């Protein structure tokens, strides 16, 4: 024979009023709308980073090769990989452009100060 264990459970009645079914539906709807709003904001932020770029046949073929070999999951990742490689290959040029841009901005600021002053 097996021994049985008796577990005592204490029932505690809540003194807080339980929401009506209608209130529970409203509460759940509010939660859903908040989650949906957060998802929409995140999606809008993601969309703001999107760009439409026209590529030639060869570039598209290379992108498709990267996808076909499994190096990347999709064309978006292929495009990102190719862009990153291109930027890295021209890093010195972009640094010179950035320095020149900063110098131009500083000169414009000086010009505005002279005209306003």
C-alpha cells in the first residue's frame, strides 16, 4: 500500500473587488493597444532606415550568389554586406571627406559670425 499525503490549502478571500467582465475586456483591450502601439513605433523606426537602391544586373547576381551559398539569409543582408565591404575598402577616402566636411562647416560658421557680428 502507498502512503497518501494530505496537503492543507488555506483559502483566502480577496477583499479587493473583482472587475466586471466588461471591465476585464476593456483592460485587456488597453494592454493590447499599448503593445500594438509599441510594435508600430518600432516598425516605423525600422522603416525610416529603409532605402530603395537600384542595382545593376551584375550586382544583383552577386547578391543572389551570396544568398544561394548561404553566406547571408536574404538580399537585404547581401546588400548590407557589400555596402560595408565597400565602405571599409574606401575608409581612408571617407575619413578625408569627413575632415573636409568638418572644415567647411567651421568656415561656414565663421562666415555667419562675421556677417552677424
